[in-house]
C-alpha cells in the first residue's frame, strides 16, 4: 500500500469527523491517551484546549486531527494506536483500513483493475474508430447507392492506417462495379 500514517490520517479525517460513534467521552479518552503516554505529541496545555466541553465534539476532533497532522508521522501513528485501543469498531471501519483489508483479501482484483487501465485513451479511441468504420462499411454495403461508397471512403480519414486502407480498398472496389 505504501501510505504513511500521515497520508492515511488525511484520508480518514473526513470519515472521523462525520462518524457519530466518536462522542465526547471517546474523544476525551483519545486526548488523554496521547497526553499521558506521549506528552511530546500532546502537551498538557494542548490537551486542555482539545478537552473544552463548551466546544462541540466534532469541532474539537477536527482541530485535534489537524494538530496531529501538523506534528508529523509519529503523532499520526500514535493516534491510530489510541483509536485502535479505545474505539476498535471505528478503527476497523476507517476507509484506509477497509482498503487494506480488501487489498489483502482480493489482491488479484486490485492488480487487475490497474492492468486494464494501462492501455490509455488512445487505444480506446482507436478501437472506437475501427468499430465506427466497420459499422459504416456494413451500413453502406447494404445501400445500392454509389454515393454510399464515397461516404465510406470519407469516413476512413479519422481511422488508423490499416483500417483506412481496408475502407479505401472497399470504396475503390465498389466504384469499379
């Protein structure tokens, strides 16, 4: 996966702010865990600021997450450790944890998804152009009009070299008849 804890916390922040399972009591537990065990991550002054009850829990949690992201990789890692310890059901429902679980459970599915996209947009345009050319060829081969063959020849302008040669050959054949 290669994500750092900092990148994961940035990705998970929106989910954590919206999750109603993180109530005031759980947020306080997380703050106290970080403050007591890792005072270098969350000092007493910072912890008291994040524990103010007159500020809504979602705002305090958002400020805490922003603060931890500013502190760096180790602070983000310890936040995940505290979250895992105190609120396991939230921890395992984080978007980054779900992606990791799916990646470990279905590795071929994720690899295959990226392999299919390696060809790029030009491959798609080429295949689409060929299909349109063949449809025009079929449509105008049914027509008894001599102008239909000329239209197929004009349609060959946007196709690849080999497809253009086939359509121009068909146009020349039908004009000679």
